[in-house]
C-alpha cells in the first residue's frame, strides 16, 4: 500500500492505537549458507479514548458498533483497527497494512491489550532503518523508530550470509604514533578502500573523502570502521591542538580541528591559590560548539576571570583570557549576590574555603572586612561583572585595606631602622668593613633576591632527581627564589600537575621571573612525543611529573614567539648532546652545565647580575655542589652510591 498518513482526526469512541515499537534481527534463509538479514517488528497496542467519552456498553454488539468508525459490521463485538507499518532503508521502502481485532472483554481505556508481530522486513547490512506506525484513520501522532543495523563485523552468523564473504576483514594496530591498517584479503577478492574524515559522525560519507584505491562498484556490500573512537592517544592528540581565543569585547572561541563534546564554565582565580573557583552557579555551564564565536554573559571583563573547558567532567583547558589585555591578577574580592522570590537577596564573598557570608563571624578575610565591603558596594566602588534575574557578581578592590593594616607595622620598622642606623654611626670604625660587604650584597640582591625561578624537569630516576635537587639547592644560595616540584609534592598531589604548573607559571611570570627548562634524554623524548615525532614511543608519566603536564602551556609560548625573556634552557653536557634539544626551543638561550654555569647564572639573575669575578666565584660554588650528584648519574647503575634526599618536602624553598 502507499504510505499516506493523512491528518489527525478526533476519536468517535474507544479506538486501538500503537504505543511502542520493538525490533528483532532474524535471518531469512533460502539455504543453510544463503541467508538475508531481516527485521522483525513488534507493535504494542492500547485502547485510547478521550476523557468523558467512555461509557460502559450494554452488550458486545453495541460496543462493536460504537468503537468501529468504518462502515463494516464488527465481528463478534470486537474492537477493530487498521495499523500501518512504514519501513524505510535506503534505497528501498515498504508499507504494510495490519488489520487487528481485539475482543471486547479485553478492552479497558488506557490499558495495553497486546501486540502484533510482523515477520519481517528485509534490509541491507550496515543500513540505517526507520520505522513509522500509525492507524488509518490517524488518531494521534505517528510512532517512529530508528535503528543502525550491524555490518558483517557485528554479526555472529556472518558465515550464513554470502555477502559477508565478499569483504576483507580490517584490523588496526598501533606502534607508538604509527598506526597500521591490516587487511585480510584473499586472491579472488576485489574491493575498494576509502579513508575519510567523518566530521558529522554519521554513516553518510562526505563528498570530499579521499579514495585510496579505486571507485566502489554500484550496489556493492560495504562495511566501515572508525578505529580511533575510543583511542586515548587520539583524544589526547586532539586536545593538544585545541586553543582558547578571546574575541573583544566579550566574545571567545574554542578552536579545534574537529567537533568534540565539551562544556565551558567561568571561574575566579584567586592570586596565590592554585585552583580556580568555578562560578557555577550562579553562572550556567554551557555546551561548546567548536570554531564558533560565543559570548560571555558578562558586563565587564576582569583579569581574575578564567575559562575552564571540560570533557566528560575532566578538566582539559584553563585559560585566563583577560590577563594579557587587563594586566596581572588583582587582589580583589568577588561578591556573589543570590536573588530569590519576593525580592529576597543574600550576599557572600568567594574564598578558597567557599562562599562566606559578609556579616558572619567566620575567621576569614571576607568576614573580617564584611562591613567595609558592604559600604564599598553601596557607594559604587565595586565593579559589576554580571547581572541577571538570579543574581549578580561584583569585584571589590582589597588593596586599600591591606595598606591600612600594614601602615603601623611599616612605621615601627622604619623607626627601628633609624635607631639602628644611629647606633651604627656611633661605632662606624667597627662596621666600615661590614658596610662595604653590605653595599655589595645590596647591589647584588636588590633584584635577584626577589626574582623567582621555576625549574621544570622530567623525573627519570632517583639519581637524576638528586641531581636536580642539588642544582635547586645551590641556586638558592645566589640568592634566587627557586620553585621546583621536588619541594611541593604535597601541593602537587592535591592540585594535580597541570593546575599546579599553571598557577606557578602564572605567578612566576607576573613577578618578572623566569622558567627554566632542564633538558634530559627523557625530557627530549617527551618533547618529541608532544610535537608528534614519529620516532618516539609513548610512555606513562608519574603522578608528580610536572614537565609532562607543562608542555600544553609551554609549547604555545614558543609557537607564538613569546618565549624570549621568559624561558631559559639548560642541560648537563655529560648526559645530553647539545644537538638533541628540539629546534623549536632554540628561541631561548640553551646553556650547558656545568661548562657554561657563569652564563647560566647571569641569565637567571637578569640585567643586575654581579661583576664577572664575583659571578665566577658563585659559578665555582654551584659546580662543586653539583659534582657528586652528577658523578652518580654518569656511573653505571651497579656502582651508584646511595644519595641523600635533597630539599624540603613541605613547600617551596627560598
């Protein structure tokens, strides 16, 4: 029959309608090894009646006449219906009409009365089938059902289907970053092989796919495989290529080579605190469409506002997009206003421990300055970042309160310094030599003492970690403020390598510091792996390997030309050949240790490094401190000495 659903008509009384569709795959066999795939359809039926239209029939004959809109006389007082099944599977389509009769004794309004089985519709392997069901005439919206049929790879009975014998079997194996496609082909098989980028994630192949062998014959049996859908390395490579871009004034875009499921949220980065505080609620969590300009629900931008992109609840990207245009992080307090029914409002301040009510008695900074923050908000001194029916966000400066708090302390320090200076003047003969040394040290440490240095390395073995600890301890004597993950294991475990490195890098660069990349054979292998060098093999990284986690943030600086002045490279000349350092990192100075220690120390301390003679003395001290640990790395494993644990474990050492 022809599939002509027609328009919906009102029910004259109780009628049968389809309520649910089920399918089952069966084989229709002409011989034992000559079968076709067939779809068996089960239609579940129920009695439908409009409210107020149900009346108990006096007898079955009266019931049959009231329920049947057709002119034919009902048989045995049963409820009758004509159910249409429409089956479409490209390039064929079929429609069948099922006549159904239900005894009046089984009929109850709104209750199921049973099911009808149609056996069956033939379909092609791997096809997408669509099934519709409705009554004639139609009393409600038609049911629809879509199913993707398996191909030969997904059928246990493929030996009974002759068309499955015509295709080769595909197997995919991976060796590092190299992927091998293996085809099991007999001599008599002729087939076409196409590799294509399935951007839309559906079985229809795009017109621009590349055919590597020859065109497929018309009406040939086809099979397809997407070998990298659940491959972790493929997903990792995809996220390495994803970038967040700010589009002024409040727009942004997630740039990716293909579509991917992701959610984006705004968060508030508190200076000196590793994790970023999510602003959900009050702001919503939004699904992201890649390579499409999106807009933040904000009134103003702020350097402390950052974007987090998650995939299946896992943090993949975090970027403070306004830090470049609006400057470094500010010591501002974020106030969150929540608006409820009947104009009920509540205010709290976002802190690392949570959202603290302003007028509470908690022992936090927000509670201590709660009244002052309310006055600033009412006087318009806070910047409104977002406003909605559900609430609002304000950023209130805290600098003036910090200054007032320390004003008396500074005054007392200055007074003490003045008294001490007068005492020194009275005994100037005894302190002339000390003043000369003090002058030299002040000139040396005025800039270098406060300059942080973030040391990144690949944790290869215990001997190399002892060598890194010896280098960090020696650099602390320059003096420099050295940050290394060896001394921050507890914080690193709590925050995770990516979040810890992001916070340390941001703080180091904002304070005018420098990031030191310490290259070793393992670090070079990791760099090649991240640059997708085919000669490297992937390996597992430890839970404290900040170097592996840092590459996603470090590589964009080198690719976009922001590395000079921010990064310094170094390697131990007895452990690594200078040509082994990847060419991408040659944009920064790469120095050998200990042979180029004076140049390395001069680059660390910046323009106010000490004179050549004093710098040479410092380099000699660092070289002597490294010698023992360096020898243990060079020696064969069988004769290495047991080293001592270097550096504190609780926090950063200065």
